[in-house]
């Protein structure tokens, strides 16, 4: 199955800003749609959620490169090896 997204090389040159206020956390991110966005939440009496736009240049980079924490990458790799061993019965 071929995976699809809306990004184009032009996204690399599309600027913008993103701000996540203190007290809010990122709940969901979609970098593959035409207008990349994040859903942020604020826990409290009203449990408010808000969609914020993600600059296309950042969305392009994050969806093109394996980025993030080195520790997280190593954990994903180890989980994959463990899963393959379990399937093969090794």
C-alpha cells in the first residue's frame, strides 16, 4: 500500500509561525494533509482543545526526515527487532 501525503518540495520555502502557550500540550499532529495542523489541549475545568496551523516548512522537514529523540529512535528499533523475533519464534 502506497502512503500518500499532500506535501510538495515548495513547502520547504513556506514560512510561518507556531506558538504553544504555557499550560497547553500537543494532543495530535497531522503533517500529511494540505494544511498541516496540531491539536493542543488545556486540562482544566473545561478541557479546551484548539487546532493550530503548523508552518509547511516545519511539516515538510518533520515528515521527510527521521527526527526527534535519539533515545526514541533506538527504542522503536529495539521494539521492531523484538517483534520480528517473536514472529519468527527466535
